[in-house]
């Protein structure tokens, strides 16, 4: 599930879903629910993508957190770890 192979396309893997999540997140801080809404609205209309379910979305967030791609602020919002502002 983590990496694509001959049975699993890039978009169906956690790495591929992570890229789509980062694309939706951008420079914003969003709650998991709002991020899921934005993610599903943005990607459900793509024709040749097998849309991931909520469980795969959450597993992808876990993978991204462990890989230091995202983090959570004190309000429980997800933000892109690589674009944070350290003022």
C-alpha cells in the first residue's frame, strides 16, 4: 500500500495520496474534516483516478506525519511542515 507496484498505481499508494493531500493543503492550516472535504471535492471528479476512501486518507495522513511532511498545531489543524512560518 505504501509504494506503487504492478498491482497498485501511484495514485492508489500512500505516497501518491500524500502528494494530492499536500496539493490540497497548500499553505493553509486545516482540520482533518475540512481537509477531507476539500480533498474529496477536488479529486472526486478526476476521471481516471480510483478515489481513496476515508481510511486510506487517514493512513496517508499518518504516513505523512511520520515522514515529517505535515504536523498539527495546538488547535488540531494540519499544516505543511515544509512551509511553516517560524516567526
